[in-house]
C-alpha cells in the first residue's frame, strides 16, 4: 500500500478540496471562540450570552461538534462578541 500524505487532517477526511477548505475555516473559527471562552474567565452561560447563543450551543462548540456549526454561525458569534473576522484569499499552489 502506498503511503499518502496530506496538507491537513481535513484533506484526508473530506471527499473534496472544497469541503476540506470549509472545515479548515470552521475549525479555526471554533478555536478562536474556544480561546475567547478560556481567556474571558466567565461562566459558559455568561460567554454564551455575549456570543448570542445558548449555553448548550456553546457547549457543543467547546466539545468540538464542528458539524453543528456553519461558517456563518461562527462568524456571527464572534462579531456579536466584538471580534472582527477577516478572510485572506490566495491562489492554491
């Protein structure tokens, strides 16, 4: 069997390059939210309120349930909390 290497875990798991790119972006935004929660020092309930979501929804995010979050939802959460989300686009190698 030939050994395969991938640029990211998402490239290995997803069927298309488009799906992998979407998952990479979602994962990065989820990491940003998680770091925000940790740095805030607040309860999940208080942070959820700042993000405009319920505590169970925030808990899903903190448990890594990436399939439950769209890019739009993650961007909206961060914007509601006062964060600016930007996107950089470059040609693939």
